[in-house]
C-alpha cells in the first residue's frame, strides 16, 4: 500500500488515508478471490471435483472404484460433485467478499 500524499488538511488527509486503506483491502480480497477454489465429492468420495471461483474446472479425481459405477451413474456422480463444488466455492467467495465491507 502506498501512503497518500499529505495535503496539510487533517480531515482530507484522514479521508485519503481511509480511501487508501479501503483500496488495499479490496485489492487483497480480489487477489484471494482469484485464488479461491471449491471442492465437491460424491459417490462416497469416489468422485471429486475442484473449481475455481470463476467456475472453471481445476481438478477431477475419479477413484478406480468409480469406474465400476456404469456410465450413467458415473455421469450423475460427476454432476453431483460439480454442484457441491459450485456451492463450496460460492460460499467461500461470499465469505471473502463480505470481509471487504467489514470495518
């Protein structure tokens, strides 16, 4: 965070310092949001999905036992894990974004 210039007006200097601190906090939250991922599992942990905060697939784990589920059940398990990962990353992102507005 850079220090705002001094104006000689204490009230304006305080307002500029508060603005700089708020900007730094928002930049940190933005960085954390970019790094946030969510994880979802299904089929007793045999299927796991990891998503970025933007919803991009970051990881997919299929336990070898999941391959015995059959194509329809495996597809449903992947979809369920994906939904859970979406919920997880949305919750994490919401919590992080909320911190930007706390005083």
